């Protein structure tokens, strides 16, 4: 609560003015069904018979040692890779089931699958605001000619989309750098901008590939808070790859573990943490310890 002019008390709300969640599924409903996915590069199996499910509104973590196939799986979900076997089905509130393994990556983005990358994939010469506006591109309906003329419908549309971007800027606390070129920002801020661009898409599911890699403890704490805010306030489903086990255990609803392309465990953080196979494969402990 805070006082406004005249002594009137007004509640301060952290709720979003714009709905950042692109999925209308009820919380807990099946949203992403990964079934028997196998991906090969020549004679090398990056993924072998990987299966697990992601429910609406969850923070679902994927963990495993380097080379376990975690990023390869995200690439299959987002359409960058085509698995040789298996299916990845995205469920919608209208009952539609979208087979992502047979869908172009551009159409997968239109279905609301947004992602960040291990290596920052931003336009370094463009400003923070311009990079974030790119996240609204799939929602813009005017063609090149009208956009080039700008005035009229194209201008009104950009103003409307800009309102969503401004909210994301406030959420991620990057107001002070909004007009700066991304290439001039510190690494932690660039990671926030990449998260912000994905949020500006109004995702139905958010794929985060090591969003805290290379960060110090303070930056990790900030990023974890932003991820929790997006999940708790907007209800956006998040599929997260991260190596920091402390963060995973603190913020995840469910954890899947990959090792040499195999899914060796899937369950709650407590269940996965107590699994002897996970300790042996990922934490470096003997299975009988």
C-alpha cells in the first residue's frame, strides 16, 4: 500500500497490464509431450529415445553433464534440428495438437515457442529497445509498404506493440540502458535483454538455454528472480537448462536428467536429487554412496 495525493491509500500491484502468457491452457494441463525422440549426427547419437512431459505453468529443468544432449533437445523443440525418430507435440487450449517435428521453425515461433541461447544471439549494433521490438514482429500484421510509410495503421500498431515492450523493460529493470546499443552492455544485461526479447513474443512456452551461464552470484540471483516473476505472475511455462544445482532445486517444479543422450531420471527436484543414478552421472558421486 502507498499514499497518493490527498491521503488516499492505493494498493501497488505487481500484476501485468498485458498478458505475457500465450497459452490459454489451465495450470497443470499437459502442454508439451516429448515422446521417444532420437537424434543422430552420422554415427553419433545425440538423443536416444528421450521421453518426458511438460505441464502448463511449470518451471521444468533439464540437467546433465556437458554433451548430454540438452541443447540438442531444445533445438529439436524449436525446429532447428529434425530428429530421426519420435514426436514432440505442443498442446493448445482449443484441443489442437501441433507436431513440432513436422513444423517449420518460423511457424513454431508463431505457435508461441520462444527461446534464448547459450551464446547471446542479439543484434549488437541495435539498441535494447530495437532488439525487444523484434520480439513483437510475429504479432505485427502490416506489410512492408505500409510499414515503410509508417503513418496511419502501421504507426498505431507499433505504438500498441511498444506498450508490451515497455512492460518487459520495467519487469527486467533495464530502463537505464534502453537506448544503448546492446554491444556496449555488460554480459549480465545482455542476458536480460535476450530474455526480454523472448518474453516480448508473448510465449506459450519459454525455452531458456543456460540463462545464468557466466554470471556472478548477484547476477544469478537477479535472473532467478526474473524467471520466477515471469512464471508466478504471468503463468508462462518455462523449460530451463542450467548447471547450477542450487538454482535448479530452488526454482524448479520438475527436473529431467539427460546423460549421453538418455533420459535417466524425471521427477520432482527432491526425487531427482535423491536418485543414485543421477548422483553417479551428474554430481560425480558413486551410485552406492
